[in-house]
């Protein structure tokens, strides 16, 4: 309704009730097999063409995937990612019109340990999926989520990004690739089969404790997403992939956008829901399925027999109000019934957003969130919601000065920041740290307390942290990276008056 | 075992704060609430000493609490402001006439001058008459657009420098969500601003001192301070689209109480890509009010009402603006489109 330049030029026509005996709107010959939107009836052939074309157009329009690149497909077994897998397979097959030109690999992350599946159930699911992967002929990797406990801390530290590849180089790259094509393409016989290694029970137990230390389901899901992403990126790095394809579809991304807003991730929306996500520097996350609604994918999978495997997740079979993610999902789907344009409107909104200020690749690592690796949005500006929350926290713990006869303090605009704000970190209770910090880098940071981790996190990760009963269950790589950053910021504080330029000596 | 107040740690706690979950006694809560509004005002530099400020009063809880707190803070911290009450009568029987009685009572209690402007005298239409013509679905659009102009006109009559409204945190969060659902990028950027930044004649800047106060806390404050207010829903509101956003927000609050502030935080940190088309501020060719089109929305809606074309103004009709301006008659097809009303 309220969009600039949106003009309903044609008059309001009576909507014709679509029926299956109608002809396909595209080829006008064959009889229709499926109704996508109200009024759009397609026959089988045209639907398949439309579906495949969308995928190619998405990749071609954005020109991010260069020919010959190694791309990791993140397959969860659900309909969306299996559809993506089949599209890639189709696109690479020899008889495809305008072949796709990259080398894919598949990764499946087994999260059964978190959800509480037995070892037997997990093995069965993995075997089913592995059979599916073998049929494609691409190299595949099966990784258990428990491996997140063994990650190196380089995952959350910044890796240098490769040189910028502007669009003009794309054509050159394609040209080069076409010339050298026959020799370099990997042939199907060298598959790397990493069958699921035996996961020691202690690891599963530890992982469950970690997830269990978050008291609310919202925080648990958030934490799980973060860990999963770290594992994905790490695997991509070690196996030499430069891009990761995620199978998020339009419906899921619309829900994700709304969820991100309610979780306080407004500053990071473009990265969470956009086509490409470059927050990790050398690995770019790509979402080629973002134009497909869940309905279209379901139709396609059904009509063209694309197999998928259901794996339960943390919020399977929970009530509507169990977590914010779940609540948003049910809200959007219900609203979509009454207002069929809801999902596409939200999706279009996400296309118009961008990341705040500087590009994520160039920011100092200390200015990125420890968990979600996005730029921090906790700079306390005057009259911001963040400042208001800090003020509230502080005031709720201060005594009312009237009764005891104390002078009501005069507030000047200059000193309007709450007094708990003396250090650059964002916690009102953090006053003691500045004094403690003078004791040198080695002795001070003994155990990272909850308050200390807070300053390294963005707004929404701070909320997740608040819901956790203790941080000691966090994997070692996160804790050690936290300590390293704290030591570094203490060093910086000590010598701050002697530093000439900001950004000198960046990590 | 009685819970102690987490502020003074002496008295028994009388309530639990919805915003932070702390248990507080009455005095500490009053102090915290008032102090937060004060800090919001100071941090955002909303007022300057010597200004005349109009408090938009509807008789509901937000504006009653706003009037009370503004008067209190004005005295306590010597803002040096001259306060006045400004009220708008939309002409909704059974709702607005009752709430106006509350405003008149407020005027006496706080000893502030009061001015009431009505739609009838400004536009010649009451909301009841409008609903009869427009139906129950799009009437909130008419009410909102007319009220904005009515407030500005009333402010000019009163000769105030600024208007402050009682929008609370829940309202702002709802607006953010609603704008995302409607895809309204332009409004999305502006809606979290604490004060409007428009220049030009006939426009008085307006601000929201209660922007970070939760609705539940406002009710708690009014309850414990025994402030009197009128608390019925507008009879036409159940069918508004905003209701969906409101229900969603209430559910969110029940899952995680800090959600309201989180949504506002997200809204403040959104940034729009360059190259996205944004409306440009100009003036209406007919009445001179600010507008991003040739005719301001108010004029378009009024024209539609006067001509018996209720759908004029609902949906996009840029090309019709020129026709309206030059007083050309509309074609039959256009008239037919604009007449249809869905109830």
C-alpha cells in the first residue's frame, strides 16, 4: 500500500477463480497442473522451466560465484536444501542449457545430539542422506555438531578477505575458464567419503550441557544457529571452499527478517537475510533459493520427485509461544492466509536494506561481535534505545533519593550518560573493571565473567548471553578468543594516549 | 517471605517492573519512571527553556500520564517551559465525548490552559459521518491523517513552539513492525525518530517524551498515583491492520519482556541501501500544508468524501491529483472504481 512509485495502473478486475481445466498461462497449450499465485496457472513443463530459470537468474544476476570456484552446499535434508541440491545437479549436468560452472561439495551437519536422538537414529538418518549424496556424485562431508567443541579460535577471529572481485572481472574469469575447461574439472570418481566418525558420548553430553545452559528456547535456538554457522565456515575453510550455499527460501527468510527485528538485530539484517553475507571475510555465504516460496518448492519436489529427509530440530512440536522464532513463524504464516502478499512484501523490504556503515571486511576484529561476527551495534549514542535500557537497569537498582533528604542531582546535557558508563564497555555494572585493568595483561583476566563477555557482543547476542546461566559451558575457542580480545583492549587502554591513528596495529 | 525493593532495599516491594523484572516499592518506581523520562528528554535535547509546549491530550492513559509527568518534571528540574493542553475532537460518539470530559478534568487538576479543536469545525466531517460513507475497513486512515493536521492547526492557534504526544514504547515498536509488514521503507526510517524534523510554515515539530516507557509501566504509574483516565478502545479499531501487529507484539512481550525495546533498537539501527527511491518533502498546492505529492493526503481524502468517492486516497492515485487540482471531472470508469466500498 504505502510504497513510493507503486502504481496500480489497471483497473480492479474481477479475479477469476483458477481451475485445473484452464490452460497454462505461458505456453497456452498444455493444461494447467499447478497454481502458483492467484491467477497463475502453469503446466508441468512450463513450471519446471520457470523453476530452473529462477535459480540460474539468481546466480547470474548477482555474479558472485565465479567459474571453477569450489562451493559448499549446506544440506540439512529439508525440502529447500534438497531442492537446491537437485538444481545444482541439473545445472551441472552435461545436457543443461548454459551449464553452471562451479565445483560443488556437500556438507551435512548432524545435530541429533542436541535434539536428543539416539545414536541409532542418527546413524540411520546419516545413512539415508549419504545414499542421496552418493547418487549426485559430488564430494560430501558429514560432520557432527559435536565437532564444534574442537574448533580453533580462528573461526571467530577475522581471516583476511581475498582481493575484491568486481563484476567486470567476471566476464574475464568466464573466458579463462572456458578455455581451460576440460582438464581442470573434477571428475566424479574422487569422492571424499567422510562417514560419520564415532562421536564420544562425553562430547554429546558436553554439547547438551552447553545448549542446556541457555534457559529459554529462544536463546538455545540462537546459540545453535551460531554454532552451526561457525562449524560450516570452519569446514569450508579447511576443505578449501570459498563459498557456502544455504538453502533458505523466501518464506523462511521473511520469518527470519521479522525474527531478527524482534531480537534486536536490525543493524545486521542485510547480512542475515540478504543474498550474500560476507561477514567472515574469506568465506561468503550465499542464498540462491531466496526467491522461492515454500509452496513452490513443495510443488516442485512433489511433481519431480526430489527426495528429502526430515530431521527434527529444537522447536519441532513446540507450542506457538515457546520461543520468539516459533511465534514469528506462526504469525507470518497466519497473516499470509489473510493477506497473501505478506511474505513477498517482507522479502522486498529485505532487498532494500544494507549493512550499516563500513563494509564488514575492513572493520577491526575487536569491533565485531564475538558470537555472530557482525559489526557491533552497541555504541551508546545519546537518546537511543540501548542507552534507555542501561538507564532503566541502573535506576531500578538505585534508591529513591527524596526520602533521605539527598539533593536531587542536576543533570546537564553533557553528563547525561548514566554514571555506570565510565568504561567503553556497555554494562552498567562494569565500573570496577577500569580500576582492575591497570594490573597488566596477564594477571587480570582470570575467569571471563558474564559481565566481561558482554562488552564483546552485539546487542542481540548480549540478550542471548543474559539467558545463559553460566558461560563456562561455551566451547573453548569462544572463551579463549574472548580472553585474547580483552587482553588486547586492556593493552590499548594503557597506551591509548600514545596511539596516533585509529586502526593502527589492527589485528 | 516478602520481597524487598531492589532500589532502596528497605521497604517491601509493591510491584514488579515489566521492563526489567526488578521488584520495586512505590516510591522507587515513581522515581525510576520519572527519572527515565527526564533522561530521555535531556539526552535527546527535546526542549529549550522558555518554550511553549502543547501536550496532545486525548484523555487516555498515555496523555494523562504525560501531562502529569511533564508538569512534575518541569517544576522539579526547572525546564522553564510553559505547558498547555491540546485536544482533538474527532466526533466519535460514545468514545471521544467521554474522554474529553477527562481532559477537562485534567485541565482543572493541573491548572493548564486547554484548547479543543474538532473535525467538524476544521473539515466539516465527524468520524461517525466518515465511517458511514467509507465503511469499517479504511477509516483509521482518515482519522489519523485528519488528526495530524488538526493537531498542527490547533498548535498554531495556541501559538506553541512544540507539541509532545504520549506515544509510548509499545506504539513505536508496533509502528516498526507494521511498516515492515507493509513494506513502507520511507516510514520505516523515520518512525523511530523521537522528534520530527520538518521545517516550513504550518508545521510544528512534535516529540515523544514517553518513547521508552512501556505501556504496562504507564498503567502501573497511573494506577499507583491514582491518576484518573478514560480507558475504552475506540469503537472502530478492531478491524485495523495495526491490530495484527499489536497482538504479535503482546505475544512477544509475554515470551521475552525486553522485546519491545529490542524492536525499537532494531528500528533505530536499520539502514537503507543507496538508490532506493524516497519521497521528497514539498508543499500541497491547495492548502500549503507539507506533502510529498502535489496534493496533501488530507485534501485528497476530503475531496473524496465531499464528492462521494470514498476510495479516493486509499491506494495510489498520483495521476488523479492533477485532475483534481485543475477541477476536471473524472471519467466514469475512475468514478466507478473509487465508489466501491467493502464493509
